[in-house]
C-alpha cells in the first residue's frame, strides 16, 4: 500500500505508455515465452458482481482461443491448492494482496488503483505461464478446471481432488497427497522443539548436507533481492518526481510560447517540445524500471521464499523419520529393561528361596511381605532388597505385568517399523523430486 500511495501522482499520459508496454509483445518479453497456442495472457480487468451482489475485480484470461474470468481470490485459492497437491514443487508466486475497493468508491485514487490492477495483470499472467511450464501442473485436473469457463471454482474447491487432501501434507504420500494410506495418517506432526533438536541419521547426513547447501543458496537470493527491491522503489520514486516536474515545466514553456513574443516563440516552443519528449521518455523509462527490474526482483525474492518452504517441507519429513526411528529405539530399550529386570528378579528370588530355607528370620520377613503385599503384586524378594528409594516402575512390576507390557510394546514396534518404511519411501521421493525442481 505504501508503495502505491507514493507513486499516485502520475501524468495523464500514463495510460498511453502503459498500453504500449502492456501489449502482447511486452508480456512476451516479460515471461520469456514465445507467443503461441501455449501462452497465456490476461487481456483485461473489470468489475463484476459476485454471488452476494458485491462489486469485485475479475481478470480476463485468454488461453487456447478461450476466454474466462477469474477473481484474485480464486487465483489465491488455486495457488494454495497447488502447494498442497504438489508439495515438492516450487509453485510460482502471485502478487501480494491489495485492496482495490477504493477503485470503485473514490475516483481520485482510480488512476493509482488502475496501476495496481495493471501490475496484477502482468504478474498473474507470469504466474499462469510459470505453472504452464511445469508438466505435472499442466496435466492436472485442477489446472484444467481453473481454465475452464464453464466450471465454478467454488465447486472445484469443495470436490475431489482438493476435498481429499489431508489437513497436513506430512500425512500423505508426497507425490500423491490425495491418497494417503492408513499408516500415513498415523505419522507424527513435528513440533518446533523437535525440529530444533533434530539430528539426521548417520546414513542421511550426506543428503542432509546437500540440501543445507541448497537452502543457503536461496537464503542468499532472498537476502540480496530484499534490499535490491527497496532500491528499485527508491529509483522509481525519483523518476516519478522527475516526470511530474518535466510535465509541469513543459506545460509552462508551451504556454509561454503562446504569449505573443514572436522573436522568442519558436525557440520557446522547441524547448517545450524537447522537454515534452524528455517527459514522455522519462515516464516510459520509469515504467520500464517497474516491469523489467522491480517486478522480476520481487518475483525472485518470492520464488526464493517459496523454495525455502519446499526445502523446509523436506526437513519436516526428515524430522518425521527421526521421531519414528528414535521412538523405535526407545521402545526397544524399554523391552530390554523389562526383560533384564525380570531376569534379575528371577535370580534374586532363586537366591532368597535358598537362603530362606536356612534362615528363619528371612523366611519370616518374606512371609510378612507376602501378607502385606501391595496391589501392584510386586515380588516380595524384589521389595525386600530393592529399597524404597531405588524402586522404579520396572522393579515394582511382577512377572505377568512385565510380560504384558513387553507384548504390547512389541506390537507397537511392528506398527512403528511399518511407519518407518513409509517415511523412508516418502523421503526418497521427496529428495529426488525436490532436487530435480531445485535445479
């Protein structure tokens, strides 16, 4: 909003210059794609009435000789759906949200709001053409429905495949998120604490290091383009101010040439014409800064951010693997401690039984413990020699309780190993797909 308010004072010739640079050829250069049947353009933007009767902006999309209208909110939800459907792909960005309601309510700001709309037209066209270059998106049902003028987008959002997506992309196969297996729905969702304390497995360290290097590259892109975008805005403001001054100066010279001073009129008029030409060229140049420098730089910044999100998705899958692998190890340790405790209890009981036959004192103590045994049914031999301060949950259990827990944990480990296989397969697919897309 700040940027748009800063450049609101533009000349009346803006529309003429804008039309030239928004021609099909300009869009051609902007997207780097030849004008053919596989190129998408946004030819117009105008208001329509939504289902509630409110005025909204709709953008006219032209593709394969077909025209249709879509609102910005539909572009936004379409892109959000693509992110969920293709979590390992870097989905092209769309322009940021801006309110253009004042375009209809306040004619004074109409020119500035038209600039926002024109900018959206360029960047939304860039988004669609970027998606068009990704075969998986181009061949998807959702893509075809978005570009079908007979289809209601609200119905698409509430029907398959979008309606089949799980709450989190981490709970589905990365290359086919609409068909999660029962095991996928059992996978853990990493918490921030786990992510911070995460360490890759020994066998995954090399791959993890490779993706860290990718992450660093795109962090550099993001850190460099942010100040560069600010610099472009500053230069754009400078040229906008220059354009305004040249417009006023040209008008003064033209008016002065008509004052009747015949000796100077021709020179004044030519000076005014030179200023007018400079004014038009400066305005065109200022607009070129926007379309060929600022917008692409912002786009690179957005792409870098989206790429980091995809790399983070891979990291979360790796954390999933870490959680399951760590849980299996801990459950195995629990089984081992239960079995060791039982073996120790059996040896103690054997020793105490032999000693009890020779010692009436020990026999009496054991008898008292048996009579006053707790609800937990802990072996009297264990209670006698363990001591209250050294007792733990394992030593406090009897043989039957230990065996029940061991059986329960072994069943858990079977299920956990199945989940581990699922995540390992997912991570292999994620690594291959993201690496290909990062290149």
